[in-house]
């Protein structure tokens, strides 16, 4: 039995250290009595299984951190874009109103003010809508990262428990190895 054969991998690839340790453990078990393992070998295999589980969890945590960092970066960029677009829109509204007022005179200034209020209200509504979308997208991305981590965590635990079961099923001692 090797640790690679039990399906324990880190990020889809068995680590070189685990392969060497697993091969070494298998070799010493075979030399110890026709497939039997000593209590020390069993404890070492259990330690290696725990180590591989922890490495997988560390990789998952790193992946989650990268995803959350990318999500925050995208949010900040989107927030800048929305704010800049709103500022440009406000300047355009103000410039348009000033130009219209200078051409029309006082007789139509009330109409121009009303038009400016409507355009400003529309721009503010668009800003709120865009920001709500950004916040919702960031929240969804965070939730997906959490779920992905939990799924990986459960997978790591399942593989670990399966490996422990395989280790427990191996005979311990010479007589168990000969007649088991």
C-alpha cells in the first residue's frame, strides 16, 4: 500500500516527499513480515496522512485568499470606474446646463434647471444601481470562495479518513502478516 495508491494528493499531484515516505514505509513493512506493519510504521503512515491533509488544506486556504484578493481588487476597480463615470456625467450635465442657459437667456432658465435635476437624478440612480451590482457581485464571489474551500476541506477529510481506514486494515506484527 502506498499513499499515492490511496488517492491522497496535494492539488491533484502527489508530493515527492509523500511518495518517497510512502515507498519507504511500504518497503519496510514488506521487510517486517510479509506485508505486516509495526506499530511505529503505522503511526508514521498516520502522521504522513495527516501531513498530506494539512498540505491540501493549506493550498485550499491559499487559493481562497487569492480569490478573495482578486475579488476585492475587481471591486475596487469597478468602484473607481463607477465613480469616475458619475463625475464625468455630472460635469457634462453642468456644462450642458451652463451652455443652454447662456444661449437661452432667463426666459427658459426654469426649464433648464428642471432638465438638470432630472438628468442628475438619473445619474445618481445609475450610480446606486451600479454600486449595488458591484457589492452583490463581490458578495457572491466571497460566498463562492467559501463554498469552494469547504468543499475542498470535506474532500481532504474524506481522503484522510479513507487513508486511515486503509492503514488500520493492514496487519500489524509478523504473525498477522503471515496468516492474515
